[in-house]
C-alpha cells in the first residue's frame, strides 16, 4: 500500500515506558520493520530511544506528543539522540511552540502540532482518562474551567449527553478538538507537519476530516498568496467548512474562545 499510494507511513510504539525485557524485543521488531521498508518510528520512551541508538539502530525517530512537557532544553537533549521530528503535545500554546522552534534553530528538525480531534483534559501524555476505541472517555466531555463549576455540573451533564448523542448521529468537523482556526499562527510559528487524530473514529468521518484539513490548507495558501490576513482566512474557512458558523467550541489552541 505504501508503494501503491506513495504515502509515508510511520510506526507508533509510543508507550511511556516498557519493562526491561521488552527493549531487546522492540529493537528486533524495529530492525525487522526496517528490512521491509519502514524507517520511521513514533516513540515516547527516552530510554527506548537511547537503547536503539546505543544498539546502532539508525531509524528515523519522531518524538511522540505523549512525551509530555516540552521546552527548548528538552529538545536539545533529544537532538543529541538524533531525533527527526518533535511532536508537540496538545497543551503547548502556539507562542511557546514558536519560542522553542526559534530557540533550537535547527534546519533539519521537523515540528508537528495537533490539527484535528481528540482534545485531552491533560496534555495527552499521562492522561488519567482513557483514549481507546471501546469505551467513552472523560476527555470527550465539554471543557469548563471557571469557578462556577458546582452550579454548572448539572448543565454540563445535560450538555455532555446531548453532545454524545450528537456525536453518534452527525459529523461535525473538529467537534472533539479543532486547530483549523489556528493554522495561520501554526505556520508562522514554524510548524512543518500537522497531526489529524483518526483513532477510534468512523472511516467515513476520517475521510471527511482529511478532506476538510486539505481544504483548510488550500484556503490558507490562497490567502497567503494575496496577503497574510487571519480574518480573511477565518471567514473563508467558516464558509467552506463550518457552514458559515465559527468552528466549534473545542479549539485546541484557543480554548473557550467561543463559549
Ligand atoms: Zn486524555
Ligand atoms: Zn477552531
């Protein structure tokens, strides 16, 4: 399929840690995968990365967003392990991503940010909820962050039920996490790749997500050609993807802006 569709495929083994016996086993799996043409891996365990490098395995490594906290010093440490790409976790602000990218000033390094779906009450790393296909999870409940929490609990419960019913019934782009509205800022910050989360979603919805992300990138490109103006981009994005409405209230980089 890789050859047929000519798309790069990266293999994720992004547990935060493994038991000692597994390191050797994983190194073998990585070597076997490399033999049949997979050369890039998404990893989250620094010990595993170090182990692979010490074994002389020269695969490309993308540092998973699951790693958690990220800052310029952390990036420098991982650069020494010859990381090819940093995937920022969901709670990095655009401003902090920009600062980190500017500070490490590395031409060869790629930077990836979340673009659609799967917000997390935590950063995505060390999540105390579950992100799995079999059960509903806490991280899909609506976000509330003010002091009137108590009074709002009943409202939230109702709203959550409504949203869950909606989610079952109808597709809504970015309903569980949207960064389409932040694409101009992400690009300006130096982000080179975007992550669209598809795990656990219906195939039809994934196809629509991919089409919408591509359409949003098209709108961005068109607007850039003339002049870089976020307002114009947002207007056209809303027209093209959100039926003239602003994007949902689950924006990854502008939390709560439409509440
Ligand atoms: Zn979570
Ligand atoms: Zn948005």
